[in-house]
C-alpha cells in the first residue's frame, strides 16, 4: 500500500462500563506536510489494565479528496494501544 506521515486532531468519546471494559469512537482530521487533508474516523473496544492504565483495539477509516491520498479511501486500518 503506502505510508502516511501526517499530523491532526481527533475527538474520542469513551463509554466506560462497570465491568472495566469500554467502547470508544473517534473522529478527526489530519494534514500532511504537503498540505493534503484527510478525514479519519473509527471505533473499538478496550478494558482497564490497572488503576491508571488501559488497553484498546479497533478499526479506523480514512477519506480524502487528494489524489495523492486516494489510496486511503478504501483502506480499513487496525489500531491498538
């Protein structure tokens, strides 16, 4: 495929459950150094691993009108942390 080097801002909404698990949803925009923009959104699940730590996984989708980034329009990314 390709490589993306961009910076952006996202908003993440998390619904915390009483069993320590959670569901999250994110939306944002990113910009490359060359000035190309793309929208990014995704969702997933997570769980608490300690008093101040957690782990999470999910998928992310992209959309761009830039010809340079058109390869991302049909890509589903996997994220974990």
